[in-house]
């Protein structure tokens, strides 16, 4: 229960914000596409999207596995998907005593939202 | 060159806007996740992301294949990825004479951006 036991398990795997301009601003370079595509891919699975939404909408913006396991798949499958979301830099996790808590960085959501901003100049 | 030849090749494959609340608002249902995940998946490939960005940022918000083929892959590969983007409802296309023109629906970008909106109440 003590924060002294905190083991930050993963910093985001890549610098997310501000990786790239809005998709509508100019054609992405190869490097920008390589940076941004894994974030979209991580949310491109229905189970991962549900887990991500469950964490993002949970009280305080974080949740432990015990809070979010009702998505109709096995615990190992949940763990697998959470790992994928961490690898994509969308979640961070921290162990506190028995449980690992997962958190969505608002900056990640903001960065992805910015990618999808509609550029009035080209709309 | 005449619009009389226009052959709308695909309406969006699914109703995108407004499919779902922001990811941070409440846990997605299974149905919402099944609707939204394919849009993210479609952008989860670097080549598709570059093609999408090239079209979205092109003058007038549309482009023909001749405008966007400099992404370092073969023409059949470009066509394959454009088909995937259409199937996900992110692009529409229309034949005009010799060329097929691709267009990003601003409503699709807006809907995806809304999914990623940070809910101040939970941040």
C-alpha cells in the first residue's frame, strides 16, 4: 500500500507529444508515420480499446486489473493487451503492494487528438 | 473529365459520427469498441497513415493516386492500402475519367478526434 514500493514499470515507449502535426496539415514524413502509427494500431483492437477506455474513464484516471477485467476475455489475454498498450506508450503502470495500477497520460490523448484535428485551411 | 461519369465507389463502411463517446467518459461497450477499433486499426500502419495524410492535406481535401504515390511502395501496395482505408470508412472515392479521386470526410476526423477528447472531469 506504500508508494515506497512503487516500481514504475514503463515510461512511454516513445515521445508522443508533440510527435507530429495534424494529419491534414501536410503529408506525414516516413519518420512521423513510424512514430504515430503504433499508437493508432494499439487502439485498433476492440478488446484493447475497451481496456483503454475502462482505464481512461476510471476514477482518478487510473485503474488496477481488478477494476477492468470484465471485458469477456481471460486474465492472460487482458495482461497481453495491457502490455501492448504500454509498449505503444499509451499507458504507464505502477505496482503498489499487490496490484499494478494502469494510467492513461492525458498528454497522449491530447497528442493523438491533435493528429486528428481538422485543419480549416484544407477542409 | 465529366462529373457525369462519377462512380461513387464506396460510402463509408459504417456510420462513423457519432459512434461513441470520448474514451475517457465511460468504459466503451463491446459494440462501441467493435465500431471504433477498425478506424484506429486502419491508421495503424505507417504507409496507410502517410497515404491518409497525403490525401487529407492535399488541395481541396482530395487527391488522385497520381498525387500520392511517392510513399516508397509499389502501386499495387498503394491500392491495397487505399482499399483498407475505404473499408474502414475513412476515405471515399470517386472515378472521374481516367482517375479515381480519394477524399477524407472531415466528419470522420472530427468523430475520431472526439473519441480522443480529454474529459476534464476525469483528467
